[in-house]
C-alpha cells in the first residue's frame, strides 16, 4: 500500500519526467524579420532531425545578400561557418558582431547579430549540410532557409504578441493551480485509504 510520502515522491518523479521529455522536443519556427537599429537580432534557423539517434556530421554556412538597387544583382557574401564545434568568421566585418547561438545537438543553428545597422538589411541564407553515418553508406542532405531582414528605427508594438504573452501567463497559472489541486486530491485520497485499515483494527 502506498504511503502519503511515497505517493508524493512518485507524483514529483512523474512531473520531472514530463518536463524532461518536453524539453527535448524540436520545433521548427520561423525567424523574426524586423530588426531594430542599434539592437541585437537573432537570426533563427532550425532544422529538426527526424531520427536523433542517427549520427550525423553537420556543417552550417551563413550567407548575406544586401539590398541593392533595382536591376542590380547583389553578390552573396559568405559570412560565417560552423563545423565540428567551432565557428569561423568568413567576413572580417562580422567578426565582432556575429555570434553563434545554436543548440548542442545542432538542430538549432541560429546566430546573433549585434549592433544592427541599416546596411544589415537584406537576405540571410542559412545553409545546413548533414552527412549521416550508416556503416559504409554516408548520404548527405542539404537544407537552405532564407531570412529577409528589414531594419527599422524603433520597435513597433505587436498587439498579437502582447495578447499571446498574456494568455501564456494565464494558462501557466491555471495549469499550476490544477496541478496543486490534483496533488491535494491525491494526498487526501491516499490518507483516507491508510486510515481505513487502522479503523478496522480497533
């Protein structure tokens, strides 16, 4: 028969396991496309692996194509490379402004761009090359994502983002309250089940 203390430990263990499982989920979300002048911008690039247990060698290359006048094809500039846990700035102008911000498993290969200027407006290309290891067979799969960045002078308030943040906090409070109610209910139920054999003993 479960004691109240043991029941609480099992409930906490279940809660921790759920949080641990949810933290490892990869979600492919698009990057923001507006950057504020003088601020820091995160260029989000996520490429989820369908089978995380398969070993893969990953190389990430970031390119930049600035906005130019009409009928002028701008040149694509190779600005950053990340491979084998090491980043390399390919363009000197990004050496102190562009910082790696990806995940350890290389499903998130995003970068941070500091001190945004109007010259940073343009198209950023995130190119991911994965080479999988299947014994003697090593197939490679490229993934390319483009981010069209626009630099603005001041940040604009997005009402949708404000409402989403409010709803997130409301949902968080509701789930926390529901969890506390469930824990109290389970505790009282276990306590009553422990009291019944003691009453019959008398």
